[in-house]
C-alpha cells in the first residue's frame, strides 16, 4: 500500500462513476472500516450503521433495482435530498456539476431518456462490486447526521490509499422501502445513503470529471487581528467582500431540477 499524505488523499479523491468488475477483497473493506471507525462524532456517539453489500448480495440488489426501475413505480422519500428551491450560489454549483457530468457522457439536456439511463447507473453501483449503505436511528438529529458524513469521508479517503474509488450516493434514499426490506432495517432505523466502492475504470471519460470548488473567501469569514488579516491577504488576495456572490448563476433560468436526475 502506498504511503500517502492526507493532502494527497484529499486531492486524489473524487467521485468515481464507472468501475471495473474486479472484486474487492472483503479483508480490504474490513481494514478500511477498522480505521474509519476512528472518525469523530459529537459525544463519541458513533451514530452510524453500515450494511456492506457485495458478491451475490450485490448482484441481487442490482437485479432488484433493475426491476423496480422498470416497473415505473416510485417510493416516497423519507427526507428531501435538496431543499425545494435551491438558491444561489448553490443552484449554480449543482447546475454546473450536472452539465459537466452529462457533457462527459455525451448526454445533452434535451435527451432526457439518455440522462435518465445514466442516472440509473447509480443503482448498478456504477458497476462497482461493493456497496456500503448508511443508516441512522431516527431518534438522532442533524448533528448525528453530520457525524455520518465524517465517517463517509474517512472511508472515501482510506479507499484512495487502497487505489479504490468511491461515489457517495444519496440517490438510494429515493427507494427507502426497497432498501429497508433488502437490508432488513428495523423500523427505528432510517436509511440515509449508499456508497459505491471498487476499482475505477481508468478509461471511462466520466471518471475524468474534476469538479470545481468555490474559493475560500466565498464561504469563510475571518475574525482575527491585523497581523492575521495580512496573512490572509497574502494567501487569498483579500477578495472577501461580505456575502456577495462572485459567481452568479449563468445557466438557463427556466431549468427545473428533477429529484431523480442527479446533478441536473
Ligand atoms: C452525501 C453525498 C451524496 C451523493 N450522492 C450522489 C449520488 O446519488 N449520485 C452521484 O452520482 N453522486 C453523488 N454524490 C457525489 C457528488 O456529486 C460529488 O461529491 C460532488 O459533485 C463533488 O465531486 P467530487 O466528489 O468528484 O469531488 C454524492 C456526494 C455526497 C457527499
């Protein structure tokens, strides 16, 4: 296993949406989880629950999802993935990642059927042999949900060290009943999200997607003394001007975001 700095792992991690069928040894998954449980959680509550689905179980889940998708039915989600009407600049961020992603897939906005087919790849784990599924006791609140995020990111960074790719997948929450039954969740458990994990397909164009991030000064307010301010000025050019948005929405204003079409 390569020795890697945290900075390198953070920079190398990106969402992978095309995997090789190469199996991931169960021992590797266990090793990752053994370390990932060191993720912090408020009060050390460790509010997470994970179901690891691989081998025959993964095949069964993919087959089941193919049936569910073909049925044309839908299920009532237990939580909204995004707020109803996204505001700026987040709306633009979401629009942009969707367009970049479908651009690499040669799926123009008008070809809704093609975009939908690509979206449905989520439910084949993008070809990954392993899916991790995260749930939480429904008595927990927002702080504990954020703890699960910490665990997920820790898993994703450790995966990099093993040359594994990952994609966090909230879209599985669109199928809460199916997931509850498949994973055998108790009524107290609430399904949150999935994560595809496997070896990235290096030839798939979609895996070259390198998403943008807004500059630090757009989401940070620094409260500090004059010498500290000078450091910041030098580092990021003192661009912070209150809460003005430096990158206003530049996509079509009549775009309606559909909950089932990830990112776009
Ligand atoms: C909690 C969570 C859920 C996500 N759900 C999905 C998903 O359902 N499908 C998908 O293709 N990507 C999903 N993503 C990936 C995001 O689109 C991705 O993290 C974002 O665009 C930034 O790109 P990057 O991960 O390559 O840096 C999810 C990410 C997170 C953190």
